[in-house]
């Protein structure tokens, strides 16, 4: 059974070829050297839970589409409104949502659509802003994917 391999490699290959994505990582986010600024924008993904039925395996894939938030001018701390305007936060949200949307669209009906697996439902994209080694922002997306269950109980 290679279904999970197929899904992982399909998503990874698509993202590695996307012009906005610089690096794609998989697994534990804490094992990624997030302080390396040269690898952003970055897409990171992990496997979530799977539900096995007699005909399908529905699995979830959790993705983080993220980039560094840069401060473009001095911030003195007095006017909180100025700090928001002094960053590229909206640009990060915009471009990373474009990457997520492109992947979702390709999984639904584009070149990545396969008879081997189907995107289930409409993924919800949730914005985040967090501080790891860098100040990062982007979108967290969970995809539910149906795979055929090739193992027969006969």
C-alpha cells in the first residue's frame, strides 16, 4: 500500500515547484532550523489522524504556510498602530494564502487531482502569527483526504 507515500510526494512535489515556496519540510516542526532566514517562505506539513473504513482511509494532513514578518522601520513603542504598518504582515498573509489556495485548487480539479485520492470537504485556513526563532506568520490548513482501502478482509 503506497497511498500515504503518493499523497506526501504529490503535495511535496507541487509545493517545491511553486514559485512562492522556497522550502518544503515534513515532520516535527521543532526539528526544523527555523532560525535560518534563507529558507523562507516555507511550507511545513505533518500527517494527522486517519480513519479506516472497509472501503477508504480518510487521513488528515496539517500544513503551515509561513514566512518571516519583517519590521521595515523603527518602532518606538508609543503608537501601536504604527507597528502594524511597519511590517510586511499583510503581505505574508496574502502570499501564503495564495499558495494554500493554489494547492487546494490543484488537489480538487487541477493537475494534482488523482483517482487514487480525493480532497474531502472545504479546508479551513486559519491565520497565525507566532514567535519561534523568528517572528513568523501565515496560515494553518488541515486537508482531509480519502484514499482507497486496498486491503480486503476476505
